[in-house]
């Protein structure tokens, strides 16, 4: 696909939908069906089995036969983890845009057509969409929490923007940094930007850097992805290593901002948003550590990570919270940063 302004000429797939698979046999068919039911001829769909042990590969092969070659199946001989699977999929794909989809989630009806309209009309470097939480049994309390429509971006929707700093700040303020709600041009992944193998919170380590590379973006405030809520998620199964990976999740972004010549490093919105996400990381880690015996040394490391990565000091961030009337955010941060601190 060649994209210039609003012109679209199909010579290669206009988008590649990339599905890493590992031990999700109970959910895989629903995921793949949600894509194939709406994929047009210009959509490349690739699924990679990361050495599953539950029959997921056999199921993928059956799905590929069912869809008569429209689903391409790859496999790793050895399990490499989510980051390694996504990186392999990047290298194997040919689309002008790349869209990751976790294999226990699904695309909502009309998502691909809506994306194509945006690409044909505006050709942004990055498209950001909202999502809904997908539960087996949605209750009233889930609806009241807004799970049927979760917002991923704090900013204007429905228009093309060239404000990189607004993009980065808007993503960091919501904290919704998952890869599957961002569809980017292949060029954004050029050079050395890849998911970090062997680390948790890999999306946080990668997607803000992807956003920093985008020269234009479009935020679509419509849920395109149904995110399956599972008890085995990273946040539901925290560990000391996950705490450290979370508290250091923005290290790559901090380095990229130091080298950025576009002015986002000193942008007030970006500084506040990055400090806020750093605080969110600290709060999440401390929530786990408070329940662990003899965790004071690890808690101190998490605090040091915050101070190293946040553009605002703890006191500056607390003042920013209070000046905006964000009392709950202030209270959570103040309590978490002070845990075990003399």
C-alpha cells in the first residue's frame, strides 16, 4: 500500500493484524473469528504460536484451513514470551500499518472498516482507539464502572493532529498504554524499536516511544477492541520482578525524551503526564509490596526508580495534584511514596 495524503493504492496489505498465541485454546477461535469476519482483501492476518502446550497450534492450523489461506500461521520452536512473539510478527508482516491483537481478546464489529476510513482519509502515522472490558458475565457494577467503554486518550477525538506532545501526554495521562489500542505505520518500528524480551509491562516500555516517533495521529473515541478480563493478568499476579519491571517501565521513554529534538522533553503537559504515570507505577508496585514481609529494600528501589524517571519531584507532583483538585491522586501517591520511609 502506498499512502500519500488521502490517496491509497493497494500494492501490499494496507494493514497487518498480528496475533501472538500461547496456551489460549479456550479463546482462540473467538479471537480469530472476530478478525476474519470483517477482514477485507487488503488485510494481512498472521498468528504466531509461541510453543503452546495446550493444542493452540493445532487449533490455529484448523482455523487456517477453514479460512482457506487468509490466516497465516507461524510458530516458535521454543517459548520466547510475548515480546519475542510480537517482534517475530513485526519482521514477518508486510502491511503498511501494524495492529497487534492479543489472542484472548477480539475485535469489535466494524473496527477494521472504521480504521480503513481513517487511513484513506487522513493517513495518520498512529491511530488510537478505545476499548471495552469483556467479561463472561457483565454485571451492573461493571457497567457503572464504565467497562463497556474505556477511554485510552486524554484529548480531542475525531480529528487529525500533528501535536506529538499532546499525543504522548494524552496517552500517559490515561495510563492505557497497551499495544492493541494503537495502530501505527510500519515506519514507526524502524531501526531498533522492539518489545523488550524477558520483561513484564512490555507495552509500557514500548508504546510511548512509538508515540514519540509519530508525526501525526488520529484518536477514535470508539471501542474497537474487547479486552478479556482474566485472573491470570500481570497486575493480578504481581511478583517482586514484576514490581521492578513496572517501576522501570518508562526508562526507555526517558532516554528517548533526552534525545528528542522536537521539544517534548520540556513540554509542561508531557512532564506532568510522565510524572503521573511514574506515580501510577509506584502505587501499583507498593500495593503489592505492602503485603510482603521484609520488602523495605525493594520498596526503596521502587522509590528511587520514581525519582530517576519522573520529571517532577515527589513534592512537585503533590503540589500539581493539589492545585488541580486531584485529591484522591494526591492521597494515593502520598501514602505510597511514604511507605517504610523515615
